[in-house]
C-alpha cells in the first residue's frame, strides 16, 4: 500500500523537521497513503471484527487488536509494508537510528486501536522493552489515523507533552490518512487524555506500529509510566500513581505467566469491573 517511490523525497523533507522538533523528535505526515489505498485501509479496519480487547482502567479506555490471524487481508498487506526493509530504511534515514527492527508480533498493544465516545488515554511515556526479546529497546512509535470526516471539536487530539512542565505544547488532530512518528525516548510523554466527544457510533481509528533496536545487554521490564498533567487535582494524581503501581506488578506477570490482556479483560467483565 505504501508508495515506496516517494520515500527518498520524504526522507529529505522530514529529516530536518525530526531533528529540530521539540520537546522530542517527532514528525507529522499528511496524506501518507495514496488515496485509493487509504480507502482500502479504512475498509480493512472496519472489516477486522474479531479479536478486539477492551483496555479499561483509570489511565486508559480503548479497544486494541494485535492478532494478525483475525485481521482483514488488506490490513495485513499494510503491516507487511510497514515491516519491510524499504520502510525501515526510510525510518533510519529520518531518525538517524540504525539497524531498526520491525516488531512483526505486534507486542505491547501495537496493532489497531479504536476509541468510542468517552474513551481516552492519559499522558504517559512508553514501556521500553519487548516481551519476547530481552535485549530489544523500543525506539520509534508510528501512528496512522484512519478517521474520515473527523472534527477537531471531538477532543481526539494526540497531545505532545513537555516533560518539565507537564503541559501540552502541541495538539495533533487525528485526521484521515495522517501519520505521526516520534522517538520513544525517556522524555516522550504524550496521550489523548480528553474524553472523546464524538457522536454516538463514531469511532476514533488508528494503527500503531513500534520499532526497536537490539542492544548488547538486557533491557529489563520497564512498564509504561503515566504522569499527571500540570493542572491535575491531588485525587487524580493519587489514582494515576495507584494505577502505575498496579502496572509494575502486571507487566512481569504478562511476560512470565499465562496472564495477558485478554485474560484480564475476561476477568474484569466477569466480576463486573468492565463493560463497553
């Protein structure tokens, strides 16, 4: 689906923007896919109906899909392009990060994301490692938005957060066929913490892919870290901290035991702690 012939020109265009972006390296690429393929991607997203998992806790409320076996064939085609050597070369040229590895297993909740009205994702820094490779370190996040006719007033913006002040310095509206790339370094705080105000039946759709490097030592388990924003109340700060404590327990369990996101969702639904 990717027009690979465009990539050399795009790399020249966006390399400087990546290097000078603040508060951490990131770029926004509009009209990323050719129009016909962008339409195919939306249809493939909508045609992926089985395998969704509802992530529902204090810091996050959204649906994720990481099972390629249940994905529409056209979506698999798109992921294959995003995992290809030519695409990795493009990412390396823009970022300056060499020997990038595409995660074909879609570990760490990459894959497809959808959010219904009322959903959100609090401000956070990404987890660092990989459940299947102890020496892999996450380096780049890719987000491709597939939201036709999206309205800015629906509060679905990706927020870029300054780590010193914990204030939003940039909002990126998830318009159709818009791609965001950013370096997942220790200060790369981001999120879409506002509850969606989209009309009933409207879904915020995105694709997420993560890219890694192989390090010379074990990375260890470093879970996602949520942080309060500058204006948050003490009560909200306490709830975010409690959720972080729970995640520090859960991440090792997810890595070393049969407990996973799907199991947790089933348990939460059974005991009435989660519902659509």
